[in-house]
């Protein structure tokens, strides 16, 4: 796993009431997504790749906590668009570029 529940809890300043089970599922999803974009290899010691996985995990967690990744306003409208679309990969593209799989570079 590229990001751990403890790293995620520290980065997002989450309370201790958020369990490792809750965060573990998010960490697994983020790690799987990032690893699917890379050439095969072991990236657990790569700080840049771990940072990308943490960024993805933060977005997934935020998306689960509030629709659109932001709290709704008084008019019940969400100010941010859905954050887990293709834009999520574009946000980490620069970080993972040197290790991206060739098939991911097209499109």
C-alpha cells in the first residue's frame, strides 16, 4: 500500500474517532488507482509516488464526507464539481510522470 491510515490521518488532521478500517479502504483505493497508472514495480519507498497516492486518498476521503468535495451552501448548491473524475488523475500527472506506463500516456 502506498499510503497508510496513519499517514492519511496526520495529513488530513482527522480525529482518532475515524477508524483504521474506514481509512484503510480509502488508502487501498488510492494505492490501486495510482499503481494502475505506473509501470510495474515497487514504489513503496518512492516519496513522489506516495505523495500522489496521499493526494488521491485525500480526494476520495473528502468526496465521501461531503458531496462535490465541499460542504453545500445555504441554497443547497455545491460549489465544486465532482472531484473523482478524470481531473483527479490530471492533478497528480506531474508527480507521477516519470513512472507512468506507456499505455497511460495516450488519451
